[in-house]
């Protein structure tokens, strides 16, 4: 079903280039090249910023070191508010990476004029507007919270499926499928919707009018990155704590 | 594409987004109203309330987005075409 989403090509709306992809063939696999290119760019950007900020660390931070410390503190607060003071440290890298990658990809898709770079097919855009990326991130989150549960409580982790009553077992199992589904669809839908709306508006009025919508897009994509990271942390916390614990907001 | 399938898909896509917008619309209105009430009652908590409100609004928004995804699938990647 996820593959079906690639067949945007035959549509009248294809001038918006929502669905043309730059295909790379590796063996039998058909890979969306533009997603990889922009992902590598995003990864390089994040790694480069981190290296730049840490290679000459000062006691009194300034410039990029200051900025990165601010980002780190933000991520730490985010993880701490979801996972709690005791548990958050080992999960901070995971949650923080999710947030940074999604945030930087969303904003790079909106802020960097990728259109200037001509591709033989398709166009460069935020990697998160491809469902494959978001599904991969969501499945990583699933793996992470299963791992967290097993690590912490061993096979007792499965007790959460029948804990209040065994009647809810099907729903508890269903939850494990709906979590990655909703995570991936939320991110994918939001980013794609943003880019579609901007594309349609640019098609209608090419100048100035789309700017407020682009601003809204920037805002939404930042919030979506925050939501993804928050939810990932909340799921991990739920797996760590088991059922019937207090709800963290 | 069979014209009947095409017509049905377009209608269904419109209905999917339209109906999916009703619930979150009501929910977002409720949440925002309550948040404004909370800020009016306790203006010093504004920052915290706003943060939580934005997060919950994003959650509600995603319900409409699910409808949008369905309609995008119907329009651009119709499995019945």
C-alpha cells in the first residue's frame, strides 16, 4: 500500500511535481534518490553544526556553541518532561536525533530553494514528505519502545497487554500497530499538505500571497517535529513504566 | 480509469476531508476556548498553557490530516483505478 503512493506521476496535478521521483536502481530495489540526497544534506548539516560547535568548546559559550547548547537544553527538557528525571538520560540521544532530523528536514524543505538545482526527474524537497521516510522513523520508534520495555522488565513487559483485564488484549495489540501508523501518517500528511497548499497557491498567485501560508508551514512543521519527538518519548515512557501509571502531558 | 470509479473517488475524497474536518474543528474550538478562559483566569500561566495548547492542537489537526491522506490516496494513488 505504501508503494502505491509513488504513482502520482500519471496525474494532471503532476505539474506540481508532488510525485515525480528521481529513481535509483540498486539491484532489484527502486530507490527515491531525491529523498536520499536531501537526507544526506540534512545529516551533513547537523553533523557539521555539532562538530563546529564542539571542536573549540569554551567555558563561556558564544556563537554557534551557545546556540547548540540552547538546542541541547531544549531537547533535554523535552525528554525530561516526558520520560522523567530518572529515565531520560539514555533516551535523550534517540529522542533528540528524531527531533533534530525531522525539524531540520522540514525546514530545509521549506527554506532552501531546491528548485534551483535541476534534477533529471522529480525535485528535491523535504525528505519527510515521502511516506517511506516517515514510516522508517515511526518503525524505529516502535523498535525503541519495545527495546525499552524488554530491557527494563524482561518478559514481564508482555503483562501490559493483559494488565487491567485480558478483555482489552485485542485493543492492546492493535495499539502497537496504530502507534507507528498514526505517527508516520501524521508527519507525512502534514508536510505533504503544507507543500501542496504552497504549490497550489504559487500556481495561482506566484508573488507575495503564498508567504503567510509558507510561514504557517514553517510553524506547523516545527510543531510536527516537536509532536513526533514528544510522542516517541511518551511511548518509551509508557513501555518503561507499564500500565496504570500517572499520565504525563 | 473507469468514469464511475473516478467520480466516486472524487466525491469520496471531498467527503473524507470535509467530514474529517468537523470533529477536530469542534475539538480545537473547545480547547482554544478553554485555554483562553484559563489564561484570563490565570494570566501568569500563559506560557505553559500556550505550549500545551499548541501541542494538543497539533494532535487534533492530525485527525484531519488522516482524512487528507485518505483523499490523497483516492485521488492520486487510487487502488481501484
